[in-house]
């Protein structure tokens, strides 16, 4: 499984669904139980940064992984 | 969640269906609704942040000079296409004419839509581009939020916006488009859309080559020209329905692999208010604008890799680049640091300048009313042959939509062929029933690899034929086995199918272009064939048979050629 | 000549000034990066001489002079290769 470019800080996350709602690549799914986003399709993320920039709590960590170095 | 196959189809009845909610699709939908038409927009992603301009845009091309006659401007435009594609005409000259003629009207329409066309000082700011300043104007914009703004305007106008809905196929009856089928990429619900006009605004062909495909004029650290969602959906569906495509041999086939490098675009860094980034060989020799033949030459001399840098930019211009970065893709401001990039001392490597990085001239053939060769089907933005980039995307959108009321009133009540609907649904959902099949991304990567290996930079008959053979074999063996475990993967399966078809057209087109011209290079035909000057590849399917024609694109109409500005 | 390859410890040495300002504003107000950028970028632009055409003219002139000088090596290389017929 590919390393994810984005990672959610579940402590900061408030479950607003902005990232899940906006992701152009549909990389996220929603965990209804935890009320948190899940990076379900990490290998499809090309790192546009929309989720990172739109998150109201800046709860998304964006890191360039080795495969994309 | 209910299984997709058990859900009731969503039936939509509308006047205009716009496929794609990007920077061309949104103004199209907006204007059509403003004209009193019922409009439905389907967008594979989410309209607020979809398409090329999803994270923003900072420069709009396509604005004519005020004191130059339109026919001359058309010649300038053709000259810029030639610079990449080599000598000759590749598109219908009446299209840039129409765009240029209507550009400033479109600007007013954009303002009315609520977009801010002005700069920080409340005035329009034209980018000083000394390479192009006698050819065309480039407008600087601060459009980090253009997509949310467009989405808001579109919703407010009463457009029925269906996000997370991907086009499956077009519906036709008696030789005209009567609607489309689509699928919700999250719920899997099937949609049957009746429409009197369909406008394809789904962007260019992309993702058909291996990645590491930099956009020619731009800088960077491994940039991808098109955002990941763009995969030529509308082109493939249009072709299947009977519309003609042009320039699939030399058109834009940006490589893009979803599992790939971070792109850190640098906006219009390379032409920033009169100066540009500098291209250099590894050992520091400055070179002029790069072309594929020049890159090849330098490579043979051992002077690659080629780099571009802005080391010479004064601080004021470095700051302009930062603003451009923020306007086009905010994350790159942050991500550059992770790569250790300092524009004062570092250079970006220009990845191998693959010659298939053309000027987005491939796409659906349109006339100056943006109508394709299939009645009732229109195309705007990068999806249309002869249109490229966001400025013409917006301009074509308003111009096309302005003419839609006439097209809609002429159209009779759409009657759907239920058999066609059922067949499209069955074909679209097939991957959901496959167990232990092939994942769509694996299939897509196989297609890209065939393209890169057997077409690639240096083409030849033997390689292309081998590529076609492999593609056919891949199709027969694995296309029926594409597997989707959920609606998201169903979307990828549909894309994989589209990419296979468009790649096949690309290879067939390349086979027939027995020459070298501009960035198109054939080792078995290293010379330019004068017989192919102005001769464009057109492809369509008639009665199930693929047709390839080589003919001249329409020249500027005599009445336009004579017209003073 | 600037070295394109990675130098030891190059990571994290340079961060764009604009990024640092955006980050600071976002942390300060606890808002999204886009929200912070919406405030910070217009402020940042005030430092830039967008409306100073004379300044831009000078920058362009210098750049063109430098480029002309630098391009001599390339021109001579191409002329040589033409002669050799490569």
C-alpha cells in the first residue's frame, strides 16, 4: 500500500467533512462510527493540496513520500 | 449502503447537460441558465475544487491585442501552435477568430458572473510577456478561489449541480444526441439524463502516458500538466457516440500517473512580468526555449539533464513568483521546503521533454458555434480541438452558451432508446460483478506503458504496430475482467476504458503520420513531408468501423479574412 | 555555477517568506491555510512594485543583456554542430 501524502490528525479534526467533500480525486472515505475521514485511496492522491489548504483546523499533514521524491 | 445494481436509476430531464464543472463547464452552465434554459451539470469531482483551476489560476491567456486585425491575430495564434507542432495549420482557423472576436464580451460576462477580473489596484493587469507582447495579451488574475466562486454563482443561477457524477456514455437517437448516462461515483446510482443539448467540458486527454511529463513552458520539480481526475472522458464518449476527433496523433497526451510525483507548479514563473526563468544544461550553459528536437540534440552531446531556474530574479520578482504559487496551488509554497528548494540557489530539472507534450489541440472537432460533428453535442475548453488553457476555456464557454437557446429550441423533444440505455448500464456496471479480476489502475498503467514504450519520443512503424498489437491483446484479455469493488473503483474502470480507446486512436493516428514535424519525431521518417503540410488527422467511427481521414482544417472564411478589426 | 544536486542538510533551510506569513496568520487565528492566504497575500502584494513600469523596464533590460551574453556559448555550440553536420 502506498504511503499517503496526506495524514489526518484525528485530535485536531472536528469531523466537518470538508476534505471528504472537496477532494478532486475522491481519495477519502468517511468513517461514520469515528466521524473521521479515512485516506482510502492513497495511491490516487497527486497532492493537489486542496484538503490541506481547506481544512478549517489545519488538521491535515501533507508530506512528500519517497515514491514521489 | 444499497448495492449500485439495486438502486433505482435517477432520471433527469433537462434542456442542457454540461459535462464537467471546471473552468469552462461552470460559465457554460451559468450562461445557459441565465438565458432561461434548464441546465444540469455533472461533475466527477466536486465543482468547488475541480479541474485545472481547482487550486487556483494566476494567468489567463487568449486575450487579443486591441489594435491588431483579427485575421493577423489568428495567424499569430497559429504561429504559436507551429512553434511546438511544426509548420502548418492544425486547427479550424475560425475558432481562434471567434474566440478573439468575443473575448472582451466574455470578459464582461465573467464580471457579471461575479468573477474579479481586476488586479490589486482595481484594474486589469496584463502580464508583460516580451516574447508574446506583439501576439496576444495575458491577463494576470488572483484566482485562488475562482472555483468556489464559480460554483456559488452556478448554484445561485439555479443550475442542477450533480457532483460526484461521472459521464458513462452519450445517448443518441436518429443521429443526434438526446442525453447521456452517468454514474454516481460514491453511491453507484445510475443516472439517465434526457437533454436537448450536451456540452462536453471535461478537459483534455491526460493520463495516457507514463508520468514525469512536464508542461513545456513551465518550470519545476516534476510537474503534471493536468490534475489527476482529467482522463479525456468526454472525448471518448463523444467518439463512441459518433463525433469526430482531431489531432489525436499530435495532440496533448500529458503523461500522468496517479501514483506519482508531487507537482510543485510555479505558476507563470517562466514568464513573469517581462523576464523568464533560464534554461541551462547541467554544466551551466544557457539555452533558448527548449523543443524536443533540441533536447534530443543536447542529450546526444551529453549536455543533459536540462534545468530551469530563477536564480537571476531580483527579490521583487521572487516575491511575484511566491504570489503566483499561492494563486495556483497554495500547498506548493509549503511543499517546496520539503524538497529543499531555494529559488535563489537551486534549479529544477526539466524532465525528458517528451514530444507528446503538445498544445492541447487534440479533442472534439468543433465549428465556430462550438457544435461538434454530432448534432446536439457541443464542446468547450480543452475538450475541443483548437482550444487550450483557461482563458479560451472561459471565453468559449460564454460564447457557446450564448448560442444554446437557438440550438435547444430547434431540437425536438428527446426520445431515448431504452435499449441503448440498458446496454450502457450493463456495460458500465459489469466490473461490479467481476471477482478476482484486474484492478483498473493496473490496467491503466499497462495502457500508459504501451504508449510510452511503443510510441514515446522516437516513433517508428514497427514499434507503433507492436504497440497496437499489445493494446488489442490487453483489451481482449483484460478489459472484460476489469473489477470494481465499489463505485469509486467503477469510476476508475470507466476511465481505464476511455483511456484505452483514446490511446488506440493515438497510435492509429501516429501510424499514419509518416514524417517528423516539430515535436513529433519518427526515426523511420526523419524528414518533414510537405504533402502533410496543413493536413490534419481526423478520426471517427461510422457504423461500427473506425475511420481515419487526413484532410485540411477549414481556413479562415473569406468574409472574416477581409474584415477589418 | 549553482549546483543542482542536493547539498547536505539543504532540507528546511529555506522557506518562502510568504509561506511563513500565511502559516503564522493561520496559527494565530486558528483558520485554514486558504483563509489565511486570503488575508496575507493581498498584504504581501503591497510590497511588490507591480505598478512601477520603470523598475520593470530596468529589470527586463538587465535580464536581456545578461541573456544575450550568456547565449553566446550556445550559439557557438550550435554553429559548430551545424558545421559537423550533426
